[in-house]
């Protein structure tokens, strides 16, 4: 007797998608600054609702602020953008 997994072949899930890499970059970078009670799941969910164009724009602004202001300044800018732009 065959199992259901042998009868129905599901397509393989692409694990290393660009969206997943961008979201993990945000989460990992911000987690390094805030070790205590970091809302990684909340950030990942909110960023996953953005279109790829907006996500790429957000990461370019974040990287620019990271180079100019350092992690502390980039973190502040990111939290304000999450608070006011994504919660619409």
C-alpha cells in the first residue's frame, strides 16, 4: 500500500528566496542591537506584507542609514518606518 506522499508529489519549496533573505537581514541586524525581548516575529510578519519593491526600498534606506548613522541611528529610523508606514 502506498502512502499519500508517494501518490501526490508536492512541488519543492524554495527555501532561499530573496524575500526571506531580506527579512532575515533585518531581523538579524536588529536582534544584534536589542538582545532583550526582541519582537522578531512581529517584524517578520509586517515585512512579509510589503511588496518586493517596497522591501527593496526599505532595505536600501536601512543600509544607507547604517553606513551614515551606525546601528543605533538606523534602528531608530527603521522603527519609525515600521510604526507609521506599515500599520496603515
